[in-house]
């Protein structure tokens, strides 16, 4: 059964940073997918594009795309 994380998971204590890049286009990654074969990193766009295909077999779906909507003017 898959372990799905929609927010930061304290057990992993890892936040995707600007150094983490989308495997499809090179943009900043906000989604990390763990499969049996390893991890994939995606921007929000490509994560959403591939979610239907990858989600059923993912061991973990770590999604920080909500950070795109944060108000950073505070």
C-alpha cells in the first residue's frame, strides 16, 4: 500500500529546495515520487500530468506544491 504525503512529513524531515529540479523540464521540483525503482522529482505541472499514471504504484507521493500559493510578502 502506498504512503501518501500531501504536506511535509516530519518522519522524513526533508523539504524540497530550489536545488531540486523537475526530471521532465528542469523547473523547481515541488513533488517527489518514490517508486520501487527510485525517486522522481517533478514541478507542479508535470507532477499533475503524471499523477494518474504513477500514483497507483507510488510508495510515497510527497507534494509541496501548496508552497506555490504561500503569501511571501509577510
